[in-house]
C-alpha cells in the first residue's frame, strides 16, 4: 500500500477551481440548450420567409436562363473599369470566386457561432431571416432589370465566336439548368455582389467590433474590383448593387425591425463564475 506522507496537506484552491470549472461547464451546457430552444421558436416564426427564399432561388435561376436565351453575342460595351483595370485571364478569374466564398463562409460561420457560444439577442435564424428577406427583394429588382434591358455579356464565354457559348435551347433547359457562374445576359445588377454586400451588412449590424466591420467592407470593395477585372460584370452592375442592397436593407430594417419574444430579452442565463485566487491567510 502506498505510504501517506507526513505533513501532507490538501489544496483548497485547486479544489475550488475544479468546482468552478464544473459549474461553468454546466452553465454553458444550459445556455446552449436554451439557445437551441429559442432558435426553434424563431424558426417557427420565420419558416414561411425562409421557405419563400428557397423557392425564390429557383425562380431567380429560371429568370437567368431566360436572360441567357434572349442574349445576343456582341462585343462588350465601353466601360471605364475595363480601361483602368487589367483583364484577368480565364484561369485567374477564379480569384474573384475565392474572395466570394471567403466572404460567404466567414459570414455563415459567424451566424452559426451563437450555437457554440450563446450571446444575448444574437440568433442565427434572426440574422438569416433578415439576410433572406433582403435577398428576395434585391433578386426581384435584379430580375426585372436584366429582363427589361439585355446587355452584351463582357465575359469571355459570352463574346462572339466563343466555343464555350451554350445558351438554353428548350423549355427543359430553361426550367432545369442550374448554373450560377457561366450565364450571359443577367448583368444589371451583379448577383454575387448582392450576396457579398449582404454578408457585409450582417457583420455591420450584428458584430460589435469596428475593425472587423471595416475589414469586411474593404473586402467588398476589393471583390468589386476583382469582378470587373475578371470581365464578369460591367462597373455599372457592381455600383448599382453597392447602393441598392444597403438601401433595401435599411428600408426592411425600418419597417420590419428584429422582434424577439419578451422572455428572450430577460437575463435567463446566470453568469459563469470566474476563478478567484485569494491570498492565503497568514
């Protein structure tokens, strides 16, 4: 049997720290479970809007196929952005897509963060519902714009004599084709810029750190330059998206502000105990 050392003492500080860690984990678990319950309530309140958004993505896809069907191959229009920015090659065009997915997935990650670390009045469903509502409004205006006026596509596969030009040729193609990257004619205004600006608006409204918001808006500007340099859109398409989407966001926020049940606003979570290192009494 192991011997007991003479004069061995217990360590009350370490024991208290262990108890605090255990109680802190319990509180975090309760917070997480309570947050999931609140997210479920918000989903029931907003599921019709989220369902409409999902359906509207298909409507938007069909409209872009119609624009591709109506498109006529012609040389690109004169554009100041094309004259100032050097054109990216076909292989280098992917840089703009990488920037797009960086903005999109970072925003998704931040929106999902309340499930891991709940914070007061910050909910994924609430953020996504506002994103979705503004997206539907912006896509509706976009559909009207590019169907009313058809502009020649500046991208490489939309130009005359391009071997990659492949417009839909039947109703099956119009209603069945899904391609968000290689269309022609759906120009005013840029769909990818709509998503990127909405991501920036999510950060701007729900992120408390100013430096993060500034970095995100800087990325929005760089993304616009990359899209023009890749010859995927005219400068007009980017600039219209830059001011249209924030205006729609502001209008929707004014008439439909974030609404939470009253019990959501109550401080239902106890504070996590902090470690206290008291000096030993002499």
